[in-house]
C-alpha cells in the first residue's frame, strides 16, 4: 500500500515538471516572437525616419535651387528692364559717350578749318606779297600753331577724310591762285573769299546709325542772330582714327 502511494506521488511530480517545462518553452517562444516583432518595428521606424529625412532634404534642396533660379531670372529681368529704361530715357551708353566726345573734338578742329577757308586766321598785313591781281596781296599768317603749309595739311588730315578733305586741299593749295603759299619759310594767306561763323552747341550733340566703320552725329548751331540751326555729319573710322567724311550745315 505504501509503495503504491509513493509511486503515485512520484508520477504526479514527473507530470508536474513536464507541464512546467512546456510552459517555459512556450514562454521562451513568446519572448522570442516579441523580440523579433520589436526589432522589425524598430527597423521599420528607422527606415521611415530616414525616408522622411531624405524627403525633407530633397524638398529643401529643390526649394533652394528654385529660389536660386528665381533670383537669377529676376536679376536678368531687372538688368534687361534697366537697359530698356536707359534707352527709353535717352541716357548715353559708354560707347555713345565716347563717340560724342570724338564728335566734339572733330567739330572744334573743323571750326579752325572753317576759319582758315574764310581767310580768318590771325595775320600781319604789313608783311605781304603782291599777286598778279592789282591791289590783291598775300598776308603773313601769325596764328599760333598754323604758320606753315605742313601744319595746315596736318590739320586737314587729322579732321577730314574722303572727298571733303580733298575739296579743302584743292581750295587751299591747288588753285591757280592758292589760298595759302609759303615764301622764305613763312606762311602767307590770300584774304577774302567768304564770311565764316561755323559753330556748334556742345550739349546738343547726339549720335546714331552706329556701325563698326561709321556713325552719324547731329548737333545744333547758332547763327549771328542766335537763331538755332540743325546740322549733321557722317564720321568715318580710318586707319588713323575717326574723321569727318561729310558735313551738312543749315
């Protein structure tokens, strides 16, 4: 009887241990599954975070690029608008200002040429040479800087070109009775011819029809009674610089 009781107790103990072992195994499996699930969720969260960060960086980069492009476009448009405004308001460009300065220089030199064509250079009538025409004499030129034929020729070549230069040279040096002659190293001038009074108003000079080889300049001049006249000239580029090739005076 005692042996039977002992045997049953031992069997009960064994069954109890087996049950506990099974529970432990199940618990272990549950812990493993929970751990895997946790790691999976963590990985997914990390991937989502990385994706969101990348998306944010991409958006910021795109926005920066767009802002840069917009700024560049705005700058270009502003520059273009400024250029159009400058043109519309009549403001001179650097090239136009340079051409206007060239025109002014040439016109100042042409004023001397016009005076010389009208025999209006300073002279000494007490030092004279008779001509074949009774009562007509050449007078010695005393104008500073222009007391030789060579000086007059240089003035023409520095100011005029083409037919206009040829016409002035013919009148001054090549006529049967030239306007200017030299004798004993001195320059003499034939008086008379015509009146003179060529002038220009410097701040009215404007340039147009600009090409690589020429441009047109317009300007105002004042008559003896202060009447305003409009004039124009063509300025041509030569190997030695700009020269007046034609001039229309009102």
